[in-house]
C-alpha cells in the first residue's frame, strides 16, 4: 500500500484510533514518489466529473507541483514564470487546436 501522503495524514490516522506505519524517504526516493504522486493526482483529475471535484483534484496536482518545485530549489512562482515565457513564445491552449498530422517538407530530400 505504500504511497506518499500529505504531512498530516499519519496524525489523522492516529486520531481515528488506528496506527500508521511511516518512514521518511531519502531524497531520490522522495523525488520518485513525487512523480508517482503527480501521475496519481493527474489520473484523479482526469476522472473528475464535477466542477467541484475538478477543483479539488487540480488543487492536489498543484500541491504536488509545489513540492516538486521546492525539491528542486525553486518556487511555484518560478514555474509560473517559465510557463508565461513559454506561453508568450509558443502560445497557450485557449484556441483548443488539435494537430492531426504534418505533411513532409517537399524540399527536404
């Protein structure tokens, strides 16, 4: 059952009368667990059916992204700045464009 959990989860388990068994992860294990958690939360976001559940799951994704940023010595604001720069250069997703295919360059032979 092992998985990365939020800091207060063991306390909440104890308050329910149960006993959590936790360990503190090494840096490499923590980084790997964060990526696993990001996949887990992204899957939950993908499965969300209501606006409320989309917001809850998006908040979880954001929390994991913030932890990943901190683990790499940057802030969530830094990720936001990089995203803004990429948006300025390549655009965002507001136009809902789906790339079907790319024809080969006739001059590249």
